[in-house]
C-alpha cells in the first residue's frame, strides 16, 4: 500500500515540483526568453503566475464558476443521455440499428462547427456551452456503456434464466454490474474532453468564462494572467479525472 501511495501521488508531485523549479530558474534568469527570442515579459515565472492568481482571484473565480457550471451540467447531461440510450439499445436491437449510426454521425461533426451554429440559434447564454459539452461527452459514454453491457458473461445470463430470472433481473444483477468498468472508461474520456470542449464553445461566443478571460488577457499581453487561467483549467481537469477514478474504485469494489 505504501509503495502504491508513493508511486501514485508522491512521485508525480515531486516531478511537478522539479519542473516548476526549473521553470522558475529559467524564466527568472531570462534563459527561456533568450532561447525563444522573446521579450522577458512574455515569459512569466511561476512566482508571477502565482501572484496573478492571487491578485485577480475575484475575477478568476467569477469566470471559473461560469466555465465550471458549463462543464458539470454538460457532463451530467451527456452521462445521463449516454447511459439511458445505451440501456435502451441493449433492450431493443431495432433501436440500436436505427439510432447508433445517427449517434456516430453527430459525433463526427466537429465541435468547432457546431458551436457557432448553436450560438446563432440560442445566443451567448450558458445553454449553448452545455449542449456542446453534452454532445461531446455523450458518445464516449454511449459506446463504452453499450460495449460493457454486451460483454456480459453468457454463462451468468444462462444461470439467471435457469433460475427463472426476468429480463429486468438479468439486467440489474448481471449486465449492469458487468458494464460498470466500461462505463467508467468512457467517463474518464468524457471528463478529460469536457473542459476542452467548453473552451471551444466559449471561443465561439461568450459573455463570460475562462476562455473569454484568456482572450482579453491575450489582447492586453497579460501573459501571467493567461497562465493563471490555464492553471485553473488544468486543476479542473485533474480534479475531474481524479474524482472519476475515485468513484470507480468505490463503486467497483469487487475488483
């Protein structure tokens, strides 16, 4: 257990601390700016980024909350829709044959194309971003959950039928537990994609959010502030993936 703790947490933290330390030395001495042929103010150090995080904490928090709501609501909608459709497809082969190709077609349309169209239709409100995030998260959940439902042990299904188990009992006691590992694999992909897609949606048109803040800072050459917003996005992504992995460990305890 101690070895797993060291490999899983302490070593990554030490590597990150070493990288931040090297970044601080290289930025403060001007080595990065010289190597890239840039002005020194264009290459902020970690200390300057930390100062920007603290100095602009009110503005950063306000815009972080906007982006975080888009991510969480869109992710929840995508997960619910993906699970519901996967279960419905498992119970109905006709539905699967009719709807699955359409789901693939929707996923094949790039987000950068959908977002501007939705902005034209619905304006700059939060629901455009929620829809885009939900669409991006929906397909990984659908495919992973459906594959998990279809990978059930046929001998377990046969045993349930021998015990006169109903179709719902077979699903609840055999198929659904077997689909959980697949679902969480899709969920990890979804939570990793959701912040990126939310930024693309904000880029298409937004009155607030971290992407709008980054665009403003870029126009004003406030590079440290841009890095501060990027750090927040990275933290959001890591927390989402970490919470998903923790949920998987708690739910799939028999493994």
